[in-house]
C-alpha cells in the first residue's frame, strides 16, 4: 500500500518559514488537490514530496517507509512546462522510463525481445492517451495539450505509487483542459494510484480531487511576514455521491 | 511616407542592395589597379584579376620546381588537417570538461573557476611554450588551436548544461535514471547540437591560431605561404589565397549548420520554449 503521511513537517530557508506543522494522512488511492494563494508554499510542498527538498522539520513516509532522499521511480511527476524531453519523439519519451529501469546500470537500455515487448507497452500507453498518430513526432511539434498528455503517459509507464502534478494543465485552453481532465480521471480510476495535484484553479481542484487541501498562513506577523509559514487551513473531503444522495432525500411532506 | 524602420525591401531591391557594395568594391579595386598598372606594368601591389588567376592556376596545376608538389593543394590539405585535428581535439576536451562542470556540482566547484581563469590566457602568448614543449612539428600547431578554442567551447557548454531545465533532471530521476544515465540520455543528446554551434562560432579563432602558428613555424600551409610570399610583395598570390581561405571558412560554417539541422531535427523547435 502507498499511504502518504506527513508528521509535523516544516520547511524554512534561513529565517524565512515557508511551511510549518503540516500533518496529513493520505489513504492509498486518494486524489488530493492542493490549492492556495501564490507564495503559499504549494510548490515547496510538492518539492518536499519529490525529495527535491528535504524538510527542515518532521518526517514524511510513503507506504510506511521513510520517503527516499532522492527522486525515484516510486514517484512520478508532471510539470506545467518542460515535462517531456524535447530531443525524443513521443514514443521514445514513453520508452525512456521503461528502458532506464529495465536496462542495466551501464547501458540503461534493452535489446531484442525485451525491447519489442517494451515498445508494444509504450504504444499501448500512447493509444491510451490518444497520441498514436503522433508517435514519431517531437514534442516541439505537439500542441500544449498533447505534450501534457504525453507527459502523463510517460510518467504512468512506470506505475508510480504516488503521482505528483504541478499545475499540469495551467497553460491549456479550456477545451484542452477538459479533455485532459477527463483523461486524468479515467487513468486514475483505472490505476488507483495516489495523486497529489497542486493547482490554483479551484474548480479544477473540486472536479478532480477526492480531497482538497488549502494551504495558507494560520498566524501572521505584520512586522515580519517571514516569521510564520503556511499550513493546511482547510482539509475538505469531496464526496462525489453527495449530490445524488441529496436528490434521493424524500420530499418534506 | 512610412517610417524607415518599417520599410522592408522586396526581393529584387534586396538583391540590388546586397550587390551594390560588392560591385563598388570591385570597381574601386579595378580602377586603382588599372591606374597603377598603366603607370608601371611591373607593379605588384594591386595585380590585375588575370594575373591573380594565372598565379593561382600555376600553384594548383604545375608541380613546384623544387619539391614537385602541387603547392596550392598541398597547402590546403595540410592546413585543413591541422585545423580539423586541433578543433576536434579542443571540442572533445571541452565537451567533457563543460558537461562535467555544468551537470555535476562537485566537478563544477573546481572546474568552473579554473576554466574562467584559463579562458583569460591569451593563446598566442603561450605559443612559445608550446613550441618549446612540443617542438616545431605538427603537434605544437594542433595544440595551439585546441588550447585556443577549448576554454571558450567548454564555458559555453557549461552554461548550456546549466540552462537545461531543472525539471528535466528531476524527471529523469523519477524515470529511473541515475547520474550516468541522465548524462548519457538526457544531457549529452541535448548538448551535441549546442556543441556544433559552439564549434562553428570558434572557427574564426581557430583560423587565427592556425595562420599565426603557420606564419611562425612551418614549411607548408596556407598561412605559411602568404607570409612567405609577403617577402616578395606577391599580392597576386596573397589575395587569391585570402579569398580561398574565406571560402573555406564559409563552407565549414555552412556545413556545420546543415549537419546540425540534419542530425537534430528537434533542435530549435523545443517544447515549452
């Protein structure tokens, strides 16, 4: 299981406290959306979960084990930009993770039958995100929406326990955004990984998330704003069956 | 009347504007050359184009009376070989240093300031040291070019590696690559087209070092020949040689550009830029 827990996690740069006293237990398979104003520490929060930064206080565990000190294949990430490798075609981008993890430490690639199996797997993933026709195109020739779908497929190829999304659809127009939302929802439903998505789009947070966290400062010192960091101020479970249940309530007689 | 900065020349005008100064230079040369030759047919300073053509043809087609070599082709071959060896050696060294320094912070801590200092050493000032260390043979000349271009290329590549988005390096790690595989599959393929660009930009300096080295210690080569002929005021040979070197330099630049487009079709159209 891949339960994510944060115990009293804090992050400070010198005297500036960015995050403080984060306590959280995310059940395996939760889709957690994190919202907050700019500068509320959303990106720092994600960097902590990626091990790009180490928390200055507290501890994070994933599936009961302390979070590894460096980014690794147990966690996948999709950024708003620079999410795919520009020098690889769409298919090669998906193969990247499979090749590196299945090859040996020196060559990091596969040959022969193993390679063919891997290419087939990659083609299936491309199909799942609707990019079969773009298999041999470079990311520079793909639209923003296609690039983000490719990035999702690339990350999911390694079946990460925890999927981290850093405003993945922030640069997309509304139409593309909706397509991407539907796709992400479907992939999440099929695979059941834990997802943490940072976004500043509230409606996105509530349409996708099963749980929405709000990061904000609890305490404020007007004379030295850097003294206190943001914490989780709201932790809202989103109950998808709620509207249905409300509708089934018998009318008041 | 439109503003000057908004006026775009159309195709015929563009061509005319390009050709006008070239024609003006040719006509000026011809006028002065004719005037001098009319006064003294033996004048060597501004030879007629026909004389230059004859001299070049003689250098390219008739074996030298003393050595039996076709001097023009011998000079060209020897010079290009020195240039290629020097630039390749310099570029390879620079690639290793630059990538190591840019990607690996521990390597960068010692390499980065070192490269900054070495890049300040005027390469021609160490030519005497190279001549003492490597003798007056080919090695000293190749080394001068390599040492001359390597620091520039290395620093350029170091910067380019650091410009790679941090997101890509994190992403590579979440996809199972360690330092070595990230270097091999993420950094190197994206740095190679930039290496080609850096080499292209350093070719001007490489020619400078080549000609300087040949002028000082050599027995053949394009640079050697023009400095040898200077003693005889043989402008009829020097001018076509200069034109030939310009042509070679232009061709190398063009070839590297074409190669870059060919080998790295994704380059210049990167995602998210």
